[in-house]
C-alpha cells in the first residue's frame, strides 16, 4: 500500500466517506471534514508513520494532495519507505 | 479534574459515592491538591478512593482538540486511557465536556458504525415514553449522524424504558419531508431507507405527545430544547404564585402541586436518570456531569456511570448495530 493509499484509508475511515471520492485535489471541505476529523486524521497519520506534523505545516494543506505530498516527503527523508 | 466547584465539591462527591455504593474511585488530577482535599474527608470508605496523578488539565475555555493534539497528559486524557486499558470501567467528568468527548473518541474509540458520541435523555413526567437525542454533544451534524442518534435512542428506549419496538421521529419544522434544514432533509431520506421504525418528522408541538419514543435532532436544537423544557416547571410555579399573590394559602398549594404532587420543577433530575449524561457510542462508559455540579450531583453521576456499566450499555449498542448491519430492525 502506498503512503497515499494509507492516508486515503485513514481519512475515509474518520470522515465516513467513500475512499474513491477522495482525490488529490479534494479539500477537507469537499469531503465535509470538520476540525475534529482533521485533527484525528493528523494524529492517526503521525502515529502510523511515526512523524510529527507541526501545526504551521498542517495549516498550509489546501488539499488532500498537499497532505499526502508533505507526509511522503517526510517519510522518504526518514527512509521509512 | 474539572468542574465549576472542583476540586472541593468533586472530591466530596466521590467520598459520598464511595459511602453510598460498592465502588472503587480514582481521582485523576494534581496529586498534591487531591490528597489535601481527600484528607479533609477521613472516612473508612476512603480506602476505596485512589489518586491517579495527571500533570495537566484542559480549562473550560480551551480548545477541546488540545486534549489529543498537545496535551496527552491532561486529566481527561489520562482518565480515558484508564478506561481503554481496563483499569477503570468508566470515567466521569464535570469539566470541559467537549474535551472529555474528544478524549473519549481518541483514547477509548467509538463503537464500530457510530461516528461521534451523543447524549440521550428521557423526557420523564410529561412524556414518560419518550427520549431525545442528541442533547448537546454535536452542535453541527452531518446527515448520517441522525441515523446514529436514532439507533442509540432506540437502544436507550428499549433498555431503560422497556419499549420493545420504539418509534423514531425526526424533529423538524413540519411533518413533510421537504421541511427543515438541508441536513435534516437528507437525514429524513436516510432514516426512511434505514429499516428502523421511523415514523417521519415530528414538530415541536408534538414532542410531548408520546407519538415518538425517540426524537432525533442535532445537539444544538436538543440542548436548547432540553434547557427550555427543564425550566418550564419552575416558571409555571413562579407564574402561578404571582397570579395567586392575593391568596397566600393558594400560593402554598401551588408550591405543593408543582414541587411535590407533579414534581414539574424536577424535570432535570428525571432527564439525568438511567443513561442520561452518558456519552453514547463510545466503546466504554463516559458520563458527563454538569459543570456546576455539587457533591450530590457528582455522586449521582458516578452512580449513573455504574448503572451504565452494570446495564452493559455498550454491549447492547453493539448487538443492536449488528442486527442493523444485517438488515434487521434496530
């Protein structure tokens, strides 16, 4: 499973939406995620990939793709994939 | 440890609960403060009260999200983790209720199939066979949450009111399915297709009619309505006494009527009975107490958490959801 697929699964599980509707262009608003959904997703991703996502970085995420790209870069820097 | 009168009243309430029932209590918070307060209530039952240190707490005005993002050692988070690990059967909080709810979601987890915790309450005197959900845990709701509320309310009505097949209604501004907000209209369509015993929309003036055993609404509407409902008895008594001012004896009878015979001024006690104040849908028992709780209220909240543990509310919800996912009526 790729990083993107794993994050998509987490976001879909937390927001209770069909994973197929989450594209890299989707915003959290598009998938009707509220602030608690977003924080739960951040915490779950942090735990899964053993990384810490600072708030100032998380606030820059405009879309699901931004979130995935950030995590991918952190994971590859840490040599976890 | 939170609450408007914590730690004094909260510790006193825990001591009271320990004196009244067979319960082991863990006070979670600053160890020094709790030890000092507990020492003021030296009784034989204090042996069943322990202190679990928590180095941090979430204040009433703080973001509840802090409990899971930055403050994993705050008291509500520590208490939730104790339930998850099995060290405790339930946790009771009179502090920041949103923080308690968020901690429960994050550290205990939700029952599979339920999105967010909700609060259910029986309406008591005026509508003895009716419960309402949500009473304030979810101010903004997505349509699928109304379905969760219907299932949770249905379990409550079966378990605490003994109704075999509860009728479910959606609170709206009209009985037609086209009435209400966008979320309510979508919820109507989901409930209609759900296989639940859904009898359609209900308006506010029919809420106490007994037609619906479970009234489903978002937490904003539920909380406003509940507080208004709980205040009716007191206002009716005040109004009657003012009208009867010229006749002092009649005023006394009004008080007798409202406070004793019909107990209309005690509706709030009734809504808190049974599974009231429990965060339904969490995979463990979490009881939210009013922020302004005094010792007897804390003791009641502990007792109600114990009742929920004994009644195995979480297991009942899981088995109801199981039936529902298999296409049967919940």
